[in-house]
């Protein structure tokens, strides 16, 4: 991703949509790309990585034998493979994706010169804001530093006395004190990687005419402090440096930003590619993750009186589906996308964000995937107090031809057959409206708030 796209050999598709008509050569190329490339090796996570490898194992595209068409999955971005570029654009348009990211980060992202659809500037902006977020989080307790021992020789004691060395010096007639101090100094290797990545991002964005508005004051201060400590010269980062970095308890928080910085410098995926992936380069974003973070942020902003926890990408186990009758062994970890509770940690609602279409088709005859229903039913059975009401929400992008609007939403709430005090709501959020405040967002948060207030009253 180094400069405006000059290649005409590009296959363009929108996420979760069918590919346009492909030539025989393009179809053979796409089939090879899908079979030889692992999505996880090119996936740029906006949130914390999880241990759930299956979440990232979805291929870039699949062939639907019923319709005879190739379909893109839930990713946006660009992948270059054997001289051809696969460009995956957001199906709801770039302004909508930018609004979602602006909501997630609390930083207004706007289109640069109205040309996001033709340029890669939007990908660089996303990467830049992700880099800034990781830098600020890592530097919470200061710049990356090492403790270095410095030996002092003189008439005054500095730090800890080195008794043996002082005695040896005095035997030779040297009337001095030998002492040692332990000082913090900037970790040159980590600091150089961060500065090099910053300069790479800055050059890429400047090339598209983007000013440094992407760099907030705190990040700007950190970059200036690093530059002052290490000097303003260009820092060459040798190949294979990743394996030579040694993290201490002081610098461990810098591991995520260092990994991202090296990926930026290599112009390669965030994770090391396997042997079969070496010919494929690119960065893709999981729109399902973005949708999840967006819905969580809306709820956190709209429900300040409640504890809204984004748990879907957590490594913690919140509940278990099964427990052994023989011992304390547990099986089937349950981690909803969002848990809404009170400040006494009582669960009042569960929200799962689904970036899927609910239209009936050859592979989905009910509109809503059955596994989504099973998943939320499992959450409702494991969370909350058994005698109390608990509501669960499946939140989808709005589609006038989808089953949420056509059939399911108008009949809300749906009750679990065996557990009458468990309610399931089908909700859709409009992804095409302009403006910062969308009526369907307000309707969604109003539904959730009404349900949890009713739960709190009954409890």
C-alpha cells in the first residue's frame, strides 16, 4: 500500500455480496487465492485479539453452488496476489463505515477530498488511528525504558556502594568510592521501531494529502519525546528484528504497538504469513468486529446509568454452558458481545451484534441463521437470575427485505418456550441514514433501556 493505485488489474466487490461477473481467468485466480491464503494472517484487529481462532478463520470468499456465484464474506480491505488486487469495499458505503469508526474511537473521521472509494487513504486512516490508540495505551506509565546499571568513581557516593571494588581501588592508593546506580533509559530498539512506523504512516497519509489531524495531542507529545530521546535521524529497522526483542515487565505493554508497527514497516499482514501465504500481501478489516464495537459504543453512550460491558472479544470466561456432575470441570465458554447490568454486577440484558443479512435465500430459509438463535438462547439460559426476567437482543443491519423488518421485529418480544421469563428481541439499525444521530439507533437503545428497567423493577 504505497501510493495511489496505478494497476488496472483489480477485482472489486462489496462485503457480504456476490462478485460481479468474473472471467475464467479471474475465477481461477480467486479460487487459488481463497485456497492458499489464510484470512487471519492479514486481519487487522481493532479490538483485543482473542483465543478463538475460529472467529478469524472465515475465508475471504466462498462459492455458492446453488446460485453458481462467488460471494464475498464480511471483510473490507485490499489483498494483492499474483499481480492481481482484490478490493473489498463496505456494502453500506464509505461514509457509513467512517461514521461507525468515528463512533467507536470518539474521533471524527471524514472523507479526504471525496475520494475514499478510489484511494487507499481510508485504510491508512484506520491503521493510523489504531496505531495511535495502541501507543497511548502502552505509554500509560511512561515511554519504553530499560534499567541500566552505571558505575561511578569519585569522592562522593552515588547510589549503592560497591564495597569490594572500593577496597581494591584503595589498595592501589586510589582514595575514591566506587558506587552504582540503576537508571531508566529509553529502549532504543522499541523506540526506533515506533518512530519508524510513525514516519511511515505520516509519509503514506501525506502522499494522499492528509494532514496530521489524525495525531492527537497526547500521541504527538509521545512521538516528540521519543524523537528527542533517540534523535531525529532515520532509524533503520533490520529484518528479523521481531524475534530479537525482549520485553521486560516495564515494556510488556508495548508488545501490541510494536507488532503493529512492524507490520506497517513490512507492508505486510499483522501476523507472520505461513508458507502458503507468502505470495499474498494486504490488510483486511473484519466488518463484523466493527459492527460489534459500534453497537457496544452506542449502548455505552446511551445507557450511562448501567454498566455496559463489551465482552465479546474478551479472553475472560463469564459463564459456562455445561458443568460436570463428577467434579468442577466446565465446558462451553459463553461470551456475549455486550452484557448490560447494574453496578452490583447483576445481569439485566444481553446484546449480540450480527453483521448479517436476514433475507431468505437458498442457504438460509428462515432469514435468521439458526445458530444465532441457539447462541442467544444459551446466553439467556446461563446468565441472569433464574427466577427473574432477562432479555436478549439480536441486532442486525437494517434491510427492508429482511426478516427482521418483514416478520420478526413487529412481533417482539419472542419468549423462549420452556422459560417464559426469557425474552428475545430482533432489532435492526439503519445503516444508510446520514447524520450523527440516527432514529433507529435511538429506537434500539430505547428498547434495551425499557427492557432492563422492567427487569430491574421486577427484580
